[in-house]
């Protein structure tokens, strides 16, 4: 019986080649798109969930005021945890980027590593794989280091690194462990781990932080990402309040800072301050995947129900010779399943071919392996959902025809089936309207962010981390570089990345400061050349002088004086910063020194310490020569075995901050286009069937004198009305969805009326072009061919 069903289904698919092609193409494209999207969604949602007890692991965050949330907290919170029975384990992490590592004899010196000082509980709290070494012995000696596989290979090749010595920040450290590289779906990715005891020794040796001489008592340094594992059935909100109370008590009840706990599984998609722009994008992609599958299923349903009258006689004959409704239902289900299997095989082939390109566009490293159980879950859910949606209703409709009416030729297309087809077309194109408008908005927002006036000139400026000896001779270095034709200006700062200044403090005092003030201000050390080098506009007062007087001069931005509640003129206002009395020397125009998803905050420039970041402004024509000139100075002062010379252009750093958004936007555009194409494919199949049904009517109209234009208009108008209804339905949905998405950006475009009009016109044009092709073919056909058998 089953064999007969399959043979009959195969014969029917071959007989109606065009409809088979449309159905298979739509389903294959829909499945390919949906599976690729779902793989991306699955990867984004899998971050940090490979840890055995991830649901009980939380990260601390600190709410300094209503607008300031930090993901790092003071070291003593880990000490406080020992007094709370709800805490099962705790670990502190101090991350450092751009670090230099060298072999003991300095024959190999490499930089750009991300290292982390960690408590000894790190590998017991987290389930990162240790390949060599014993967990209990990894950090017994403060001068030890654990390397990842890729880092170890850079220094020791394939040799076992255990027991070998590396140099790190002037100390020899012995390799005590080898880890597998951190997974690509881990929020934490380090190249090497060092013991927290080494960081603690250095902290104390450098004098600590004021009266706090150890990291275990230092309440003022928010330097640690701190994670805790809670016992079962523990309320994280209650635990956060307990830590807040312990911290407040330790600060003699003078603190207003609140501490909370964020689930480890949320870290990748939701920031500590609650910004869920990344999570929202994942939700959008999940919706697109579902929409694409729905569109593909709708195409099949529409074509199957539209062709119901063509197959009505077949059903009638089968029923007359004894077939019952269940058998006919199974026949049509198997026919759909056969077609679906072909589409699925094509989809898997397309995924295999397109995955490298997809990874390039998405910025991910997704892998296609038939042995991957998670992959088969995605495929299984996609396939089963689409198959059920596409097969059940057409099978019920076709198997339900009454044989007597069919054989008498009285079978007509029911109003219910026609209405359903129109509703489904409206649904399809409503989705298309939403996707078209979303494409406009997302693309314009990405362009807006790239072209936004940041308040400084980021073009043709690069930064270099100088060796200590070069910093000692910075005046000579700068004078030498200024004599170079391709260098416009040179400055020194402690700012590693001017697009992400993160160092901040609340240690700012001024006359009339409210007792309950919790102003948190970002801080950076600069020299007198930094402001002109970056082309930051000075609104009031003057720049730093480059003299000893700079030790009590401060330059702040507009937001600082506004949030301090000062009245103009601002210059000369006495302030105390980190217990250093001084005055405001100048006020600069606000500029974006953090993510564009955040509003500009308070910022203060000072000059107590030079830092080691050299900023160089050059020109487009002389950029390469300027880099060479800086490299010469770098090597001149770096010693015999310097770290590799590296530089970063500021505009590239800026673009890197939004690369994931750009990848997501590009992905959205591509898949939105595919979804619209699948909708058009279904409309094409439907219009083809409609034209075939009305071929004799068209012939009679032509004989009676109807023009080609009037016939094309007649055939096209039937498809145009559902599209117009789609515009009415889809437009408010698109406005609501895009407005929610834009709310995650502090700097955003405003949706304009022309976007909605353009989206509607694009949908109408797409529909007309799709339908008109078949309409024109029918209108120009010779009427004799369609009427010769009458």
C-alpha cells in the first residue's frame, strides 16, 4: 500500500512540473534560510551554558546611581561571601588585554594576549577543560601560569609546556597547567591564567589604594569580575541585598551603592544595566526564521488548495472505486512528505555549500556536521513544524470532496478555500511589509551610527603602546616625530581605546556638592597635545599647559558641569579629585567616548601621570610613512628584544565596536530579501494557476476586442488588493517593532513617513512585477489556441 502511495505521488509530481518546481524551490529556500537562522540563534543562546551548574552561577554588578551600572566590583565582596551560607563558591577575575609574554631567554616576545588573574577556585567553579596539570596544584605558587593550547604552541610548539618558564611583566612565571582553548560560545576568553595571589602581591607592593593596602580590604577599586555559585533554591535578589548591607556596614553606612546578581546565562545577550539590544536581535532572528517557514508552508497550502478543482475528478474516481477518506488523506500526506523530503535534501546541500559564506557574513564560526545532535534538533523542529503546517489542511480538503458532485461536474471552488487563500496571501505580504520597512530602518541606523558626529575627528589617527623607556624620553620622541612630514600632531595619554574609556570613579568633591550626590565620572590622564590632536572642541577656558601647574588643573566636559549643578562661568571652580585640590581650567564639548548605545557621561582630564599610549594624527597620503616613523622611535627605545610593534587606527576601533551589529544588520537584509522572494514565488505559482483557469475567458475577451492592457489590468488587480490590505496591516506592526528596537540606542534615527510609503510601494511593485509576467503572457496569446475546442 505504502509503495503504491509513493509511486502515485511521484507520478503526480512529475506530471505537474511547474507547480512541483515552485513548491520545492519555496520549501528548500525556506528550510535553508530558517535552519541557518536557527543555527545562529541557537549559538547565541548557548553562551556559557556548557558549564555544569550554569543555572546557579551569577555575576556581581554594582549600581552606583540610577544611570551607572558597573560589571566589576571591589575585591572584598569575595571575602564577604564566606559569611553567607547561601554561597557555595566564589571566584574573582581581573582581566587585562594587550599583554606581552616572552620566553625566559626572550628569544620569543609576543604581545596582544588577554590574561586574567583568577582565584584558585576558577576551574572548580567553571567547567573549562584542563589538559595538563592538577587543578589543586595550579596556583600554589604565585609565580605560576596556565596557558591555553594555542598560546602554548606559539612559544613551545608541540612540546609539553609544563615546567617551562615565561616572562610576564618583569617576573618569571612557571607553566603549571595547559587548558583547551576557551569555547567560542564562552563569554570569557583568555589566553593565559595567573594566580590572584600574584596580583595581590603587586597591589600591596605598589602601595595599595590609599589606606587600603590589600585587595581583600580595598573598597574603592572596582577591578574584579566576581562570580558566585549559589546553593539550590537560593533567591539571588536576597543575596544581592545581603552583600549591599555588608558593603554599606564596611563603609560605616556611608555608601549608597547597590549590588545585584546577574545570571551567567544572560551575560552574553543582556548587559548588567539591563540593555537587551543583543537579546532583542536574537528574538528578531528567531521570528524571521518562523516567518520564513510560515511563508514557505503558505505557498504550498495556497497552491494545493488552488489546484483542488483540477484534482477533484481524480478524488471522485478514487472514491467511486472504493477508496475511503483515510486512504485519500494518507495519499496526499505522503505526496506532501515526498515533496518535502526532496526540498529538505536540497536545503541540506545548500546549507553545506553556503555555510562558509554565511560565517563570513555573520562573523561566526558555525559548523555543519551531520553528527551534531544539536544540528539535528534544529533541522527536526524546522522540518516537522513546516511539514505539519503545509500538509494537513490540503490533505483534508482534497480527501473531503463528494464523488457524486465531482462526477456530475458540479464541483466548484468553495468560498471558504478562496477566502483562506486570500487571507494567507495577506499574511505573507504583511510579513514582507514588516521586513522591507525593518530593512530600511536597520540599514539607516547602521549608517547613522557610522556617520554620527562623535565630537572628535577619528580619521587618520592611530595609537601605539610605547615601552617604558620611550615614555621616559617622550619629549624627544614627540619632537622627532613632529619633524616628520606625514605627522600632523602627537599626544600621550593613558587611554587605551578612545572609543571605550571605562576608567571611572566617584571620588570628586566640589563646594556645594549635595550630601546624597553619587556622581560617577570617567577619568583619563592626557598631556597638553591630546585635545588638539583628537580635534576636541574647547568651549570655555583653556587646555592643559604642559607645565608643573597641570598638577592642579582639570579639564571636564559639558555633562560634568551640568551634573555637578554648576553655573557659568565654570573656569576657576575649585574641585578636589582623588584628594588632589585644583580648579577647572577648561570645558570641552561633549564627545562620545563610549558606546553609542549609551548617553554621554561625565568626563575629567588630568595630568598627574603620562600613561604610555601615543596618539598620532597623520594624513591619508602619509599614513604608511607616519607608521614607519613611529616604529623607528619605538624600536629605538624598546631594547634588544622588544615586543612586536603594533598600532590601532581609531576609526577601526570604532567600527569594531559595532561589527556584530553590522553583521546582524547584513544578515537581516539578506534573509529578509529571501523571505520576500519566497513570497513572490508563491504569488507567481498562484497567478499562473489563476491564468490557466481563466484562459478561455481571456480568449473570449480578446475576440470581443479587449486590449492587452485591459486584460493585464484585470488579471493583476486580483492580486493587488491583498497586497494593499497587507500594507494596512503590516505598517503599524513594523512601526511598533522598529520603535522597540531603536529604543536600545541612545543615538537613533527617527522613522519618517516616507519609509512607510516606500515600503508599501516596493511591495506593490514586487507583486505587480511577479503577477504581470504571467498576465502579459496570457494577454498576448492567440485566442484561437484557447477556443479551438469550443
